[in-house]
């Protein structure tokens, strides 16, 4: 749903330069502990095994279809 909103903003002419998913893996939230789980990869907190979620597959398909540009890091080497 978030990426649909980004696509709509691009269609409306907004200069969208990137999108970052909130979390690659499930993590600890200070208020709620290890819940909710919203990473692209599920973490089993007993074994620490990481399992790809369907959302990661959808995200990969979108990036592969629409491309992803290499980040511009020139500013890191400027004096």
C-alpha cells in the first residue's frame, strides 16, 4: 500500500528519490517489546533464524520490475 502511494505521487509529478522500508527484520520496540512484527524477514527469537516473508518477495518483484538506482554518494568524497 505504501508503494502504491509512492507510485501515485510520482505520477502526480512529485520528485521521489527513494523509498526505505521501515525494517528489514523484526526487531525490538521499546514500548511493545518484540511485537509487532513488521520486518521483511521474520526472526525466530529462539533460534534467530530469519525467514523471508511474502512482503519481501513482493518488494523484490517491484524493485526488479521498476528498477532501482544506485545511490549517489559523491558527497562522501568531496573535500
